[in-house]
């Protein structure tokens, strides 16, 4: 299956996708992770993307689309993908449809993780991620066993540069004014499924799994 996870910043897309991709045996492709890797490796793409990300803005469509479609062509994505953070604009959604269509594939469902803005702000300001593999923690809801250290790979945890100050508000504004239009796009294709993301991580995991199984059963 090719599944899209749509949700505001902090809704839990990355947290859930990491677990779900293992359960479903499909590749987790997160545009934000791809950008952060490119920035860490100081590639040309990373240098271009950094200024937009630090400022809380979307990276331009042409850069983002090329990066993600290139990733989708890799053999590890042949079994299906769980897309997290892409598409974020209608132009990206259309480019994804075209790209999949060229290889006789399609988006099977687009899941919207709904979480109220006040909760999103709380989650983002408490988020820490690991330097080695970007595993996600939260000082309140999902703390590591040893403060500042990743449970999984022992690497140091850090706070993302765009999880501070004004960039958080700016990113949420962009989501609710721009990315939100994707809901109509996928509703129009009868692919939209809404899941309440304002429960515990474990409960949301169960609800997502049920939603995906139900959707798969309709095909
Ligand atoms: P990206 O990395 O995608 O960041 P984001 O959209 O800002 O999304 P987040 O990673 O912040 O949220 P999430 O939903 O994954 O939440 P998480 O699981 O971490 O993008 C970064 C930047 O790259 C963008 O701003 C943009 O500049 C650029 N970019 C990326 N894609 C792009 C695109 N397609 N087009 C253009 N530009 C693009 O959870 C958040 C916190 O909450 C964690 O601490 C977690 O532990 C906690 N938590 C999770 N679930 C729960 C729960 N149920 N209860 C309590 N706490 C929870």
C-alpha cells in the first residue's frame, strides 16, 4: 500500500509512522528527515533547504518534489510507502499522483491525524530527537529512560532548530492555511480517512492500524 499521513506539526506523524511502517512492512519516507539528513551531510540540497526550514517556511515545491520522487524510485520503496510530511501542497499531491501513475501505482489512502492547536504547541516545545537516527521523544509524554540519551541507539538527543520560538507558530499557520487544503483534494478522490490523534501514542497506534486494515479491506 502507498499511504499518506497528513497532520499538523506535532500531530504525531513521525512517531506513528516509525511503528506502523514496521507493522505493515512498508518503507517510512519522511520529507523532513530527508532534508535534515541532507543538511547534516552538507549537500547542495541541504544548504538550499536549511534557510527555509530554520525560518519555519516550506521548502519550494520543485526542490521537495524532486527529492521525494527520487526516493520513491529506490528498490526499498517497491513494497509500498508510508509518506510522512509529503505532500504538503496541492502541487506536490498532483506531482505524486503523476509520479506513481507512471509506474502503475497510486495513493491508497490519505490519513489525517487530527489534534487541537494547543496540544500541538505543547508537544512541539517538549520534543527531542536523536542525532543518529532521528528517533522522537517528548519530555512529558514520551521521555527517554536516561535523560538526553536515545533508548534505541544511545546517541545524544537535541531540540530541532525549528521547534523553538516563532518558527513553531509560523509552521502551524502554514499548515492550517495551506496544507489543510489537501483534505479536500483527497476527499475528492474518496481516499481521506480521519483519525483522532489527541489520545495516547498507543491508542492512536491502534486506531490507525484499524483504519488502515478497514481501508485495505475495501480494495
Ligand atoms: P518535518 O520534519 O516534516 O516537520 P513537521 O511537519 O514540522 O512535522 P513534525 O515532525 O514536527 O511533526 P510530527 O507530526 O512528525 O510529530 P512527532 O511524531 O515528531 O518538516 C520539517 C521542515 O522541513 C518543514 O517545516 C519544512 O520547512 C520542510 N519540509 C518537510 N516536508 C516538506 C514538504 N513536503 N514541502 C515543503 N517543505 C517541507 O511528535 C511531536 C511530539 O509529540 C514528539 O515529542 C512526540 O514524542 C510527541 N507525541 C507524538 N504523539 C503523541 C501523543 N499521542 N500524545 C502525546 N505526545 C505525543
